[in-house]
C-alpha cells in the first residue's frame, strides 16, 4: 500500500512539473515583430458566400418571422382575454332560450359564456350538456389548416386526477 501511495505521489509531481514547463513559455508575451507578422498572415477572406435561393426558402431566416408584420392587438375583456387552452369548463346551465357555460380563466375567476362569444384565439360554436365546442384559430405558419374544432369538456381528464 505504501508503494502504491509513493508511486501515485511521484506520478502527480511529475505531471505537475511537465504541465508547468509546457505552459510557462506560452505565458510570456511574444515580441512585437511576431505580432505584426501574424497579423499580416491572417487576412479577412476576399470572397464571402452568397446564398442563391432559386425559389427555395432561405434556411437562415426564422420560420416565425415570415415577413408578415403582426399588429399588436389588445386582448378583450373578461373571457375574451383568454386563449382556449387557458380556460376550463366549470359548469353548463340551461336558460330559457339556450345553454350557457361557466368557464374559469387562469385568474381563477368564473365567466359566463354563450354560443358566439369570442376568446383570444377562437369562437364558441356551441354549448352542449357535456361542455363547449370551440372553433380555434391556428397560428402555425406551416399548417395547412387555419381553424380546428376543440371540445372543452365539463370534466376533463387532468381535473379528475386531482
């Protein structure tokens, strides 16, 4: 065991001395003439590459900014301020004329919504005894669909787990 510890100590000392010998000359400043010579050798490239699109999309431009200027619009008040993903259906009630739904937003407030009411990214198509049917606008630039039908049920799976 002592022989192993002695061998390990000698190996570490030799490695430290070798490392110090290798790095010490690099720490000294090179002469000014050598700096000027290397500056003359490293010259900027004469020709820079220019991408030729030939009708293809430029791979260096982001997909989210496709050149269309997006206007900053103020989100509505009440339930219209929330997206379809942010709300959860808490209840469905029958009025004299039709069904209405109670939805809860991320602010933990409950709002009463009717068919035809708008959210930030969709419109309520119908209210059923099981929940809502919402036509949601799709903002994905690569999607061929512009709208999809989303069903927000009264008792969703994630709420029953709680």
